[in-house]
C-alpha cells in the first residue's frame, strides 16, 4: 500500500523557518518525481515546489516561494523535504506532498499519490 506521510508543520512567527518532511512507503521512491502543494481555507490547491526523480537535479518553484523555499530528497530515506525560510502569514495553509510517475509537474493531476497534509500556520 502506497503511503505518503507529512510531518514538521506547526506554528511559527513571520520570518521564521520550518522544514517539512514527507516519508514515502510502498513505492519505488527513487523513480518518482515529488511535489509539494498547499491549500489555504477557501482557496484552490496551489503548486509550491517539485523535484525530479533519481538525483533530483531539477527543481521547480512557484513564484511566491522562490528564494525562500527549497525542495530536496533523500532516496536512502524515501523522504522528500521542503525547507521553508522567511515565512510569511500568506504561507499559512495545509501542505501536502505528492508523487508523480512522470515529470515533476505543476498541477495536481500530474501526481498519482498524495499524503494527508500537515498544517503550517504563520503568525504576524
């Protein structure tokens, strides 16, 4: 059974940092591109970041997080990370990780498997 389990969310003040983790099981992790999405109350799910399969040499970011967030992967641990720095109140959302059998796309339909999400709340 494929499972993606996010962790690392929580409450943080504006300007602070958090590192989210997504632990995958039940799939050959290395061959999957991975992505992070977020959804705030009353808003559409939006793309945050993605990383290519294998070495993760290619990364992609939404304009709103470029320069602040970094996606990475550790294939030995079957885990993808999202390092979030200089957090802003508008970053508040439920963050979900997802696995793609193809390219690291920017829309939800590009991904096959999804985690349940972890809440990130940034206070001013």
